[in-house]
C-alpha cells in the first residue's frame, strides 16, 4: 500500500475509534437525560397532588366555617323561639331554622366529599412519593455508572489522541486538509477500500485503468464518483 495512503487509513481508523467513543458518551448522556426527565415528571406529579391537596383542605376549611356559622344560626333561632309571642313571628323563625338545617345538610354532604378527597389524595401522594424516591435512587445510581463509564471513555480517547497526533505528524499538511474535508463531507470516511473493481465507499464501479493503477500502488488515487482516497488491502 502507498505509504501516504497507509498513514491516512491508519489515521482514519483512529478517528473512527474516537467517533465511536464520543457516540458512546452521547448515548450515555441521552439515557441519563431520559432518566432525569422521568424523575422530574415524577416530582411534578407529587407537587401537583400536594397542590390539589392544599386546595381541597382550604375548601374544606371554608365549608367547616360555614357549618359552624349555620349551627350558631340554628341555636340562636331555637333560643328565640322560646320568647316569641305571636304565631306569625314563630312561623318566620321556624322557616329560618328549616332553611338553615337544609343548608347544614348540604354543607355536611360537601364536607364528607372533601374529606373523602383528602383521604384519596393523601394515598395518591404517598404512592407518588414512593415512586419518586425509587426513581431518584435509580437515577443517582445511573449517574454514578455514567460518570464512571464516561471517565473510562475519556481516558481511552486521550490514549487514542496521543497515537493520532504521532500519526498525523507524518502526513503532509495539504493531504491532512484534504482528509479533513473528505471526512466532513463523506460521513467520516475519507479513505476506503477498492475491491473487485468497486469503490466500497459509494459502491460505484471503477474504471479498469484506475483499478489497475491502484494495484501498482505507486500514486495517490481517488474515486471519480465520491472523491474518497482509495486503496487495495493486500
């Protein structure tokens, strides 16, 4: 294989390893982000349930206050009945007592409903809290695992980069610029193998004379279709 092509292919293998390492890190971070999003969703659910509980508690307190007021009204009206002298006034106060008792019954039903809601919400909050705690523990463990794995990957990348730097020093600057341009335009593959008359980068048929020149390995040859640098593995 032509020495320059051999160096380029070696450099590309190192770059592909770095790409793979970075992809692995990205996947780890995406998994961690998804876990944190799930945890945040669980936290928001607990907060929403607690807010709903607070609202029901306020509503029940207002109903309890109204119930106390109606009870006072009924006691005062019943006390007044003892001192009433006329039938007309007696009937009027009796109607007030009846209306107050009716309202008291409605309030009692509403208070019972709120009390039932409070019980249900407290149960839901407890369950949501347990779920959040479990997810928090799981997320924390996953973060520790991700941090450990990322540290390992970073160490591997640093090791590869040292080897890459040594290889790059042996490649002319103009050829490196061309390599970088091809890597950017061709999805990371600037150097590809030619086999059986085909470019394995674009799978296009190569002119016979060009393929024959590749066999001689005495010059740098590129694919006429995708412009990648070609080599024949020997």
